[in-house]
């Protein structure tokens, strides 16, 4: 790889730091940090500053709010051009344990139900009543349950490369629990392996996710902690993980097919499901099989892979504005 060229890409991505930061303290003590296009400060007490319309973006597993950085750049241009009215508040947050959000307490783990609770608590404590949920992968899985629980507050649901909850047959329950417990015991007995340097991190992420060096940098610099300012990071920079190593342990339980159907059938708002041509095969299969479970769904096939929202942010922005 051309190291000077990669460093040049890193310098371009330094502008990510110009996106305003946002922070929400939840009742359970978790702090969710992220980025925003909003000029308002978050409020938990007064309804006077509650925005009329909120776009809340939820990222995928082991990602962070920078997954939506390309989309937020496009949305910012749309707002500046005054082509959107009324102008929504846009928030992209890091799930607990990811990015810059706080980790759960040492005696806790990362259950899907806890992610759902965090987002339900965020929406209710902020008093948001007209929310467009945009969820990529795991973020979309969580968003489905949030939309089912808070049907009065969620006005639109946009699912990117997900068709709802992951499921398993109930006959695998004990095996799943045993594997989960073993993984947690093992993780607690060893220190997380730290990266050799930033280049090694970028190369690994590009290979795993089939994304560009620019998009790998967007995601990974927020998941890491460096010893120098973010606008001085180079490929040979030393770094260590800022994300919680417990995120990589195995889930204890999965929903059954019937539970997934019950969740989806309780989603009352219109749903747009984005399925990428080169995305996950599982999503394609589930999108077709579950289409009849949704009360209102529009399935859109797009170019790109599992990270199509980073590859084609204008396309996603157009879909958001067509459905809000």
C-alpha cells in the first residue's frame, strides 16, 4: 500500500472533527456520545426546545457514529440549500461500549435488550415525538424493537442492510448459553490484544468489511485511543482499543422466529428497507421472507455492499427525505 497516499486520506478525514459533538446521559448512568447537525443542546427537563422532527441514526456492530459521517455531510448540504423544510435535528450516536460512549459497568455485559432500553430511554427522556429511525445492520435490528415499543413516537423506520432481529431455533438455547458463558469467562481472564500500529488496524478493517481506506479510517479512529491529536494521526501511530473488549463475546440468547415476527408486526410506522446488491445474503433472504410481517414496507434494492450507506450517502439521503 502507498503509505503517503494513505496519510493524505487521513488528513482529508480530519474534517470529521468539525462535526459537532453531542452527549446524552441516560437514567441508567450510561452516557451516549455522538455527532449532530443540530444547533440545540439536548434537554431532559424542558419541552420548550424539543425539536419537531428528529432523525436518529444507529450504527452497526463494532462500528460507531462515524458510520454515518458521509450521510451527515450530504444532509448538511441539503439543509444549507434550504431544500428541506422543516429542518430536522440529526443525531448519530455511539452505542454503549462503542466509539466514545461509556462502557457498561464491570459486572454487566452487552445484551440486545440493553441496547434497546438505551435508545427507548434516550427518546423518552428527550421528549422526542416525531422520530425517523435510521438503522444500519445491528442498529437496524435494535431500531425494529424500538419502533415496536415506541409506536407513538417513531414516525418512520429506515433499515439499511437488515430485515429485523437475528433468530435461532429454540433447540439451540442451551448450546448458545454455554458458548456465551464460556466466551465471557475466557475474555475476563485475559487482556485485550492491542494493535501493532494504525496501519494494521486499517488493513484488517478494509479486508473484513470490504471498504475503502477512507471509510476504514472514519470508523476506526473513533474506536481507538491515540497518544497524539486526531489531526496528527499517521499510519505508523501507536494506538489502543477504546471500545469495550466485552463487545466481542457471544450473545446469551437470540429471539425465536415467532418472537421476531411479533416484534415486526408491532411496528406501525412506514418502513423502508434498503437491500444492497453486494450486501449480506442473509438480509436478502430475510427481506423476502419477512415482507408480509410488516404493516407498511417498501424494499429498495441499491448498488453497494453491506456499507452502502457510506458508499452511496446521497442515495440514502434521498430515501430519507422521500419518506419523512
